[in-house]
C-alpha cells in the first residue's frame, strides 16, 4: 500500500516543487520527451490556522523529549494535508514559537530541483531494452493503463520507470484526487512559519531518500503497485482512515496501517522505516545534547510503534512524554 509511505513517511522533496507563489507542481520529470502534463493546484485557500483563531479539533502526533540540557519537541507529519486538518493544536503552535530551530526530514525550500530530478531519472528509470512491464504482474499490466489515465498519466510514459517511481507518481496524483495536497502538509506548514524567523535544519538529504527507495527490491514495490491499481477503493479508504487517525491522534490505528503497508515486504520496512528511524534518532540525539530548544517535524510513521523514534529515544534514557492538546 503505497499511500502510507508517501503520506506519512517520506517528504520526497523532489516532487514538491514550488513553481510559482500560488502553484504547486507535484510530478518529477520523466525521461526527456516523455513528460506528462503536470497537475497544477492553486493554493490560495490557506489553512484555517493562517486565517482565523478557530478552535482546533485536531490532536495530531506530538511529543516532548527532554534531556539534562534542553527540550526537543517531536511532531508527526502527514506530508500531504487538507484544510480540515487545521488549525493545529495550540500546544503544538506554542511549542514551535518557543523553539529556536526547526528540524525537518528535508528542507524542501532548499532543494536543488534540477539535481533532484536528475537523481530521479538516474535511479528511477530503466535502461534501454528494459521496462516496467518486465517487473510487474499480469494483473498490474492489465489494470495500470486505465488507472493511470484516470489520474492524468500515460502508461507508455510510466513504462520507463521502475516500480518505486511509478508508486511515487501515482501516490502524488491519488492523494491530490482525494483532496490531500503537499502544500498543506504539516512540515510545509511549519517551514512556511519558520521562513525568515528560525534556523532550519534537515535530518536527511534528497539523495538519501531516493537511495532508500531505489534500494528496495523491485518485487516489493511491484507488489504494492499491484494492490493499488487493482483495488482503488481500498486505497481511498486507507487514505481516509489514515487522515482521520492522524487528526484524532490515534497511534494504534496508525500503527495498524503501517503494519499493513509493510506486510510481506521486509526490505521495504527496513530501508524505508527502520534504518531511517535509527538515522533520525542519531540526529535528534545531537540536539538533545545541545542547549537549544528544537522543534522536529518528521513523517508520523517514524514516531510511532516499538521501533519508532519516540520509543528509541526513551530506550536511550531520555524523558519522552506525549503532549496533550489544550483545545
């Protein structure tokens, strides 16, 4: 199920390219001459938190980690969001205002989009003589053309990509069709608030994220792709469940979705979640050993569960407590 990994675990900054102040383009470039028409969304409708002091019904995912020297706040993001996720809890916004540093997976505002798309082309496409059709099931080959067309993509164009890149292209379109947009993601919200007022640092690079995706065996991505194109209703239901669980702060429901996402895909879980969790903990621990109050925003899938960032930090002896919403 590709939805959870892209909405709750990966920024995939290469796909969130600011084209103009009022537009967001969410498709990376395919091989030269094969470019589809990108989906462009106006973003004039700002989240409620940016326009009015409305009471929040959102709990979200939010923790406070403390050491002997400082406090680090941990906010779990959905990288694609919608207006009904806002306003965010006042406790979360207050903690952000009190922090000196914003730490994200990847600072999308500082990404070299040309380099990112080059990396996508290098690691996400097949060489001449090979194609997607040699690496997916007959069910996927039968269902993908019509499914892609419904989302404004061409199966002939997608045939040049490896399964993980097709997953990404489709995920961006599926989530936007469901009313979830990258410009309304939680990380983008705080990046916008931090611009010009706080130092922004990253726990990962675009290179690391693309490498993690491309290192997963094609067969695991291909299986996830088959589930999506052959059962779109389940995909839409999962997205709805994921967003509702995030709004309610229901970690049990989100953990169940993550477990389903990686069912039968051990390398996907190791490379896309567990290894990255360990890397994030290493970076966050550096901030906990410092003296500045920091506000960390990473995909919600990274914070929850036995192998999540929260549990790993607690196991290292840090005090980590969930922050209750005051709304």
